[in-house]
C-alpha cells in the first residue's frame, strides 16, 4: 500500500467516525429534548403556582398556555428582549394576576432571572428567582430553599408614599440585606421595584384604552 493510499484510507475512516459521532449526538439530543422540555415546563409551572398561591381566588386556566407577548415598551425595563411572555392567571375568564419575567442585571455575579406576580390592583402576589450565579452561602439566599427572604415581597404594593421603602435597609429601605452580601438583594429589590412601577403604568394605560373603546349605552 502506498503512502497516498494509506492517507486516503485514514481520511475515510476519520470521516466515517465523525459522521457516526454526529449521528449519535443528534440521536441523543432528539431522545432527551422532549424530556428536557417537559422538565423545564414543570419547573416553570411550579414557579408560577408558588407565586399565585397567596391569592384569595384560585385560577382555573392553564398558566403556561394563557399568555401575552411582553409589550415592547416594557422590554427595556424588564431587560427581556428574547422570546418570553407575560403569563396570565385567570378565574372565570377574568385576570387575577399577571406573571412577569424580568432580569436583574446588577447581581454580584451577573444576571438574576426573576418571575414577578402582580394583581390588577397592583399588589405583588409573589416573586421568585428562576436562575442566578450568585455566591453559594451568600447571594444564593434569594432562593426559597436557602431562605425565606424572597417571600418579603408578597402582599406589597408600590405607591408614591412608600417608594423610598423599596430598598435594602442599608440604603434606608425596608428590605433586609444578607450578611456579607448586600449587592444581590439590592439588585433584586431594585429590579422588582422598576418592573412593578413600569408594569403598573402600562396596565393603567391599557385599561384606560379599553374603557375608551367600550360602546356607549346612550
């Protein structure tokens, strides 16, 4: 066998191996894709259910199937520009809570992904952290399995009178900070406040617009 024949044979073998590897990876991806999607859906639904658990009325719709696109006017404030939705919790066709995704970009280790529940009256039904990279034992106390700090948002409303209280205690507000980790809770409180303020303003405009469109009884 000549050197050229040997090189050609090795090249064919390497090519066949690469194709086989690609086929195995593609097959593995297809086999696990549905399982991963199902797991992600279950985790998302669990977070949604936790956030609306404090509401006096119970929803009767499919939370993940009932949604609307994030309004373009809110994308900058929420720091979401991808394919994400505002989920709607409904009772007998009436919205009892809006579940809004937001990103706190000023975490100690980067973005902190949040889900914020707001009722039509502007009250927070809850907040949950969906993903973060904060320091274990310090910033990760934003998780419910680490501490109950995130539950301090439940039942609050943002008004002109209490706006200054929407900060960590170190900055003169009502929210506790973590020992040795003020940046993380500060980032979350700031983003929740901005998100609630922007969403309430948008919702007020939408409600006013719908009222103007209602037919007159005259």
